[in-house]
């Protein structure tokens, strides 16, 4: 192999190695961003479900079930009278 072709080969190998390292860093960054988005989505869902401004969906449903079980006046649709 001539000196010129060996220099070109060395140059291509060094560029390829640099590209691998850049790709590895970009992949890690993508995973970090994805993890952050998932954590934020879970936090928003938990806030909406459990601790929203009005107490949350599950707290409201729990109170409805609790009042129905204790014989309180519920807002459920009762059965009509039969003939």
C-alpha cells in the first residue's frame, strides 16, 4: 500500500470513530429527553387524577361511593316504579 492510500485510510477511520462517538452521545441525549418527557407526563397525570384544584377525579369518585354506601343521597339514576 502506498503512503498516500494509507493516509487516506487512516483519515477515514478517524472520522468514522468520531462519528461513532457523536452518535453515542446523541443517543444518550435522546434517552434523557424521552425519560424527562415520561416523568413530566406521569406527574401531570397524577396531579390531575389525585391532587387537582378540586380534589381530583379519584377523590371525587371515592366520595361518591362512600356516600352511596353510607346511605347518603346519591345522584345515581334510581329505578322507576313498575306496573
